[in-house]
């Protein structure tokens, strides 16, 4: 009987592991095909490019952060304080604190999450340079932390609770190699509400509760799982001509950042709800306030 039970446990572990692995694969597969972007943001990107040229006299690089909804559709762009140039762009380190505060405030107000970053190559074609690769690799953990989705996986050494034992008011959850002890300290009024008073021994209410729970829990299967976090992270490159190049990387709390797709994968989508885009004068104000020229 014990041998048969062990075989059934192994089969259950294998089936459970397969189910969890398929859940992870499905999640990744659903979010690595393309980068969906709210179509109204194309006008915002155009306005930023034009405002940069109008303020600084040429097509310079600029950077922004992509905010998305629960389906990882890009719905907003946050423009940080930054130092721009025709050959590079970087956040303004003198304003690093302000950038974080304003980014968190925009996420709080919109309800969106950080899902990626965007930068313009100015007058050059959009592509991922080696610098862009390094920047994205470094940003994956920061961005993924904000948009991560929790998934379960089997414990590296699967454990199952086989028996519940009572020791006074303490429940002992016993596995093959694991014992977890739970000390009960429930309020007496709560115990009286939950159970018939004839089953409660005065002065030993928690002992009575432990015995009842132990009896019930022995008819349950308890498994231990590990939690991991995962998220797609977008990198979008554009230019003054509004050409677009995209890359999708995967944030995995247990692995190194990995690029899983790239190329012509930025898709502007029409969403059912109507949303007003940011007008040019507002963008112009942001560009004047948050961007300054830097030197190589």
C-alpha cells in the first residue's frame, strides 16, 4: 500500500509540475509576439520629436519610460529629466530622485505599471546598438520588478504533508522530512461561535480546537510550492521619421535577463475607450523643463 501511495504521489508531482510549467509557457507565449501600443501614443511620440527639434534646433536622442496595463499594452509614456545628444541620451543624474518620485506618482495616478523603455535615435535609423543592449539588460530587473506576475512552481524537492498530529493546542504538520508546528491561540468567543459548546472543554478551548482541526485536515492534501516572478520587458527605438524597432526581453526572478524577440514588432492598436492625447504645448513645456544638451 505504501509503495502504491508513493507511485501515486510521484505521478501527482509530475502532473502538477507539468501543469505549472505549461502555465508559465503560456504566459510567456502570449506576451512575446509583439509590443502593443495605444495608437494615441504615436502622436505623443511625434510631438516629442518635433518639440526637441524646435527647442534645440536639431533631431536629438531622447528617452522615456513605457507604462502599461495588466495586459502589458503600452498606455502612457513618462519623460524623465535627461541629458540629450545626437549620439547618446541618459537620465539626468542630478534629477535622479525627482525622476523616481514623478514616475511613481504617474503610475499611482494612472494605475499603470512600468513595462519598458523607449528612446529616439534622432535622425538615425532605429535599431539596438551594443549600448542599447547593455542599457536594456541593466533595466530589465528594474522594470520587471514593477510589472512582474507571480507564478507558482514545484519546490525543488517536492514536499507533501502526510499527517496532522495534535500536541495540546499545537498542530504538528508532518511530511517525510518536514515538520511544521502551528500553535493555536484563538479567542474564546470565536471558538464558541465556530463550534458547538458540547465539544469544547472549559479551560482547554484551544486544545479542543486543535483536535477538531487535526481531524479535518487529515482529509486534505497539502503541498509546498515556490513562488517566482516573471514579466515581459519592452524596448522600443524610434526616430524623427517615426520608424519603429522593438525588442522583448524576459524578466525572470530566477534567471538572467533574456532577449526573446526583436524587429518590426511594435503594433499600434486602437482601443475601445477614447482618450485625449497630450497636446503639443504641454509636450513643449516638458521638453523645455526636463531636457538639456550634453556633450560627448
